[in-house]
C-alpha cells in the first residue's frame, strides 16, 4: 500500500508540474476551458484522493499496531486463564479433602457421643469402688 501511495503521489506531482510548465505556453480560451472543466477539478479531486489514501494508510498502520497489542493481550489472557484453571483444580481438590475430613469428623463425633454414656457409667463405677459404695 505504501508503494501505491508513493506512486500515486508521484504521478499527481508530475501532472501538476507539467501543467505549470505549459501554463505560460498555452493560454487561449480552449486551454482555460479545459483547465476549468477538467484539469482544475481533477487537481482538487486528486488532492482529496491522495489525502484520503494517506488517511487510510495511517489508519491501517494504527489498526496493525492495535491488532498486535490485542494479540499480545490475548496471549496474556490465555496464560492467565490456564493459571486460573490450574488454581481452580487445586482448590477443588482442597474442597474435596475438606469435605472428606468433615465427614470423618462427623463419624468420629457420633461414635464419641455414643460412648459418653458408657464413659459416664465407667466413671461412676470407678468412683463407687473408690468410695466403697456397692454398685447396682
């Protein structure tokens, strides 16, 4: 695109230089008519076209820079996403372990609570032996 823009600018410049060179040589009503009807509007249109082309080239260059930046950010997001996924897996394993320990606690707690009456009875029996009180 840069080559095309450069070539277009050169062609435009060459045409305008040629018009300036022949301006002093060609000054009749036909020349004025051709200049007014064709060449002057062409010069104006040419300027607009080259400016628009330059603007498009600049915009494409900016878009290229932004695209490269977006690609870099996408790579960073992918990397962070993978790290987050790994951390979520580790967290899920930790949660599973915590649930397992909670279930073990509940089982041991139930067993312990079921043994409390036997423990109380054994303590009472031991106390009665120590105090000389007969047991029932």
